[in-house]
C-alpha cells in the first residue's frame, strides 16, 4: 500500500489562496537486482537472465536514440532524447549576432519519457492509497521588504550569497526563497543580481 502526502503550494497568483497538491510518499528506489529477483518469482527465468535482457534492451535503446529515433515500448511508453547548449557555451540569437553554433556546442541533456496510457491505467487499478502526512509551507516572520533589506545587509558583509544562506536566514522554504531571489534578479530596481547557474549560482549586490 502506498501513502500519499498532501502538500501546500505557494500562492503564485497573488490572490491570497494557496493551492494544494498530492504526491506519493517515496519508499526509496528499487534497483535492477531487486527488480530482477521480484520478476523471476513464479517464472522459469533466472535473475541473471532477466538482468541480462534488461541491459541488452538498454544498449539497444541507446543505440537507436543516438541515431535520432525515439524508442517506444508497448505498455511502457516513449523515450526521446533532448539536447541543449553546454554550460560553457554562449547563447545564440536568431538575428545573426553572436557565435554560430556547431555540434561541439551541444550535448544530450536528458531523456523525455511519455508514459503509455495503459501503464497509467494499470498503476491506477492496482495502487491502493493510504493517507500519509501533510506538508505545509514555511512562512517567514519577515515581510518581503524586510527580507530584501536582510539580503542586502548580508551581501554587504559577505559579498556573495547562496540560496541556502538566504532561505535559512529569512525562514522561507527552499522553493519559495528561490522564486523570490529570481524575481529580484529580474528587477533592476531591487539591487540584487545573480551570477552562475544551477548549484554554482550566487547572488550579489547590483552596481
């Protein structure tokens, strides 16, 4: 039986109403060895045979996706590779300015998976849900204006500020703090700007 968590979401529309969403509580990850053992029960297949077939299937999927194909498995879904610019590549513009891109500037950034509807239906028919916990939004005791001043004071003393520094300082959730910092970064009047990306992203005082 799977437990679900009710999670309160931030009011992004500024209408005073927080949304609620539901998600399954994670019980961890089933690795291939355990999955093969589970699949082998009640069959004539050995665990090693199942693992070998899966690895062979993965090799075939990769081989065909490198040729530009999507891979569709009946009852499971469709996998399509996606590409993007490397982190050290400067973005290209369409008006002719900036660098011209070549294959060396691009790489595979992930794989899009679209589940087969039959897989979803099978999951829905077999999954028995049980109520779990409720996750509420961490609310800061400071106003947005106070939080901005706190961020500026921090930067006057430390030069750079990371997301972790900010949300621990003002008492917001990581997600809400990230959205607020991005909003200030996009507003030249805020006095806050960012540098870097992903885990290396830091915030500084604007000039």
